[in-house]
C-alpha cells in the first residue's frame, strides 16, 4: 500500500489520508460520514491509513463545512476586567445546554485587535457572535450581520433597533455611587472616567450629576477626564490630586471603573498625607476581582456579569434557532452597591 510522508510536527489532514489511500477526498468523506457508500475493501484501506497517520476528524470544521456551526464567538472588551469573564461564564453555561461552544477572544480595548477578531468570526463563520465592543467603534459588525450571522451586544447600545443587546443600568449605578458618598458626608465629589465617547461611563457620570442635583447644601461635582479606563489612567489622576492644595482636593471620588480606582489608590498611598476613606472616600465600578484583596478593599458598583452573559446567550440562541419568530429586544439589568473599606466612614 502506498504511503505518503508526513512530517512529525504536521497535523494530518483529510487530503493526506486521500493521497495515502489512493482515493479522492469525496471517498474519504464518505468513509467518515457514510461508510455504507464505500466498497468494503476501500473502506478498510482508508481506515488503516487513518490509523497509520493518526488522523483525527475535526468536528468543528465538519460542521462549518456543512453550514451548521456549533461555535459561538465572544469578543470581550478587556479580560483584565473580570466582569467580562463573568459574562463569558454565564454565556458558556447557557450555550452548552443547547450544544454550542463559546470561543472567547479579548480585544484588550485595542481597535486593530477588535477588527481582527471581527474578521476572524466572519470568516469562520461562527453560528453567532456575542460582542462587548469599544462602544464608539462598531465598524465591521454590519458585515457579519449581512452574512446572516446574528450578533448580540453586551454593555453597549445597538446602532439600530433590529439588533439585540444586554446592558446594565449605568445611569442608576452612577446615581447610587454618588448617593453613597454623599451619605458618608462627602461634599466635594469628583468623577474620574473617560466619557467623551464611552456611553456607559457617560451614563454613570449623568447618574452622579442627578444625585448631586437632588442634594441640599453646598455640594460640588468635578469631572476629571481620563484617556482610557486603565490602572495607569488612575495613577495619573492620583498624582494630580496629590499635587493640589488641600482645599482643592476632592473628599469623595467616583471612579468610572475599578481599574481606574485602583490606580488612584496606588498613587495616593505613596504619600502619608492622605488616608482612605478619612480624607478621601472612593468607590469604583464593576466589582473587578483584582480589587477584592487590595490593601484597601474597594467599594464598588457590581454589575450582574453572569446574568448579562446568560441573557445575551439566550437571545442569541433564540435568534439562531428561531429566526422567523425572533423579536429583537434590549435587556436592562441593575447593578448593586458593594460597600467596603475604601468608602465606609459611617
């Protein structure tokens, strides 16, 4: 029997099996999927080659070729923020029950990487896509939808009504965060975050504005913009606060994300002049696990990540399997306040 040389580091392909067995690709496909259509002697020869080469059929590739992919893509905004890990875990639990697998990608808040992953899932193609985008950069998404691949957005409003999305009530979350600091006696508040083109943080800021507007007495709310929502953005803000005169420093800070709050705390703690929460109370947003065991446990607005992932996967599977009756809709879930040492004065 003729043999073909396969290098030890190569993965045997179906074409290698066909060449070694001296048959066509179609015959190998029939041997794998419809053995009753193949002559017994030929079938035995193909099976022997499969054993010799160590060929393993790729179930995912088979389903893609048949137009029945069981792969669901998930592009997360930033896995350094564990809210997106929670979302993916919730989605995975729902998807598995319906026979789908989640393929997780991390854009890392990088425009080019997000575009690359959108292209990847378009080319596969995946059965559907869960997408937690950079909110101001949804380009590339419409190409996927034009191919008939459903997309559900997470933590971002859809650009059109004919698309599903799952969001948290960020305006109410910002309101609750500010109310908490006001109840701790803070009167010079600051909101630290990137709000220019980042709708979730815009909503959190507007919620804080509403809380301050409802509070009697002399209450200030300063907006301290950041370039992004990373730890280094918080470090820069913390250093600026240290450089201010005491009367110009905020006594309460609402950070648009926990990563920003962690950076602020790290920078301020380099000085012995200020203490949390006595001099400055601070609250973050997201309930990122990196903050749980910090030197100063961080108060935060916890987003319902698991529930968001579950809801998004349910919407996506419904659209994939019941396209004719599916109704596009947005699901809004509520954050909740978690009080820890960084803001607890009373």
